């Protein structure tokens, strides 16, 4: 299964295949609220638009384009908390690969866990075991043995985590609870540990970035700006994934839904909108699918019905 775009809050990765089939071909696919670029990615792969534009008010589309062009091919850095706050405003890799929930502002690991995640990163990426042996002596031999003969970073990561967790299942719970890394790998359900990878999410994000190089990028463009300032052309097809009503807004700021409804309804080119709810007198639902989600128009968590809307034809 393809992971479309970048890991990002509200990503359409799991339904991108369904959505892209419903959107007609045209001269240019305009992803007006690109976010993690899942729909941009899907549009590039199906190749039904000669040009693809990813727009957002944050630089994530630029980050996506950089990845497609291979800018992070040789990236292996470990970014500390200090590095993050020093570099996040000038380095897109640091800002989005090492931030919590890809928010670009908050470092992804808490202070107690950070040295352990660094130790895992150095062991897997650089084959440097000094910190890991010091911090996790109980699982050191098992983890190192699991990586013997493996040189590919992804293969090493995939072997590393399960080997540690299997070892932890044989260990005293008091030792596990006392070690931040061990404790982070487990959920105590009836005394049985659950499987949570000890390898940092930053490494998984890096692998995902590097996998984007295979995407055809000659027709791809990123734009930083408000959707209302887009220059819409004849032949465009617009896809919108705006902040859902009842959620936190546009990049944490307030979002004027009424203004968006007016803008979308006024376009002379096809517009397709992902939402849970839209005003029925202005828009009609053409597709829906139940999926698990953190958000709904009522602000609840759990299962929600994802929908795709189009403007009603003006009489």
C-alpha cells in the first residue's frame, strides 16, 4: 500500500486513491490546501494533469517538492532538541521531520526520551552502539545481533525494533518501567506488553521522504500563500481539503468557512472539496466513506464519514 505524501495531521493518504478517481482530468491539478501533499502525490502518479500545483500557507509543499527532487537523498542527521530550535526556522527538514505531529514548532521527543532515541538512531544509521550499550545494556546484544550483515537503513530499522520488543517480553516489568525507551515500547494490557517501535519516528519520516524521489516531478510546482490569492486558469481542476468545521483551524489559526464557501461556489472551473459537512443549499455530496478519524464536524473522535462535495450549479 502506498503512503501518499508526507505524514501530516488530517492527511488524505488512506483515501487518496478513492478521491483521485472522482476528480476529472484537466490542464492543471490545483491542490489548494495541500497540507502533507497526499493528493498532490496521487495526482502526479495517475498522470492525468500536465501540471500539478501544491499550495498552502505553510512550507510543507516546498518540503515535499524538495524530497521529490532528491534533496534529502543523503540526509542522515540526528537532530537534538537544541538543534531543532536553532534550525527549524531555516531548515525545512529539521522543521517537519523532527517536529511533533509535523506542526513545525514543537520538538518531537520529550526530554527524558530524547537521549534514548538518539542512541537508537546512531545504532541503526551509523552502526555506532556506544550510547545504546550504555543506556540499554539489557537488550544491547539482542539488538546488535539482529542487525548483523544488514547495511540498508530501512532493513536495519525493521529488524531493530521487533528484536528489542521480543527481548523485552522476557524481562522484569520493573526494569522496563524504569527505562524510558523500554517503557515507551509498551502498553501494559493485562501485564502483556504491546508492540511499539523503539526507533524514532524521525527515521521513518526520513525513509518516506527518500521514497518520494521516484515520483515524476517535471510538472510539479509548490506555492506558499492563501488559497484566495491563487491565480485560477482555464483548464484547472481544484481540490480543496480546508480545515474542517469544528477543528482547530488553518495552521492553528481561525478559518473563515463562510468566505471559503463563497470562494468555492464562485469558481468557473471544477471544484472538489473534502469535508464532513458543507451547507446543503450551496454544495452537494458526490461520495462518502466511513473511516477512523480524530476529527468530525462535531469535534468528536472515532469513526467519521469522509465526504467529497462539489458546488451546486448556479441557476
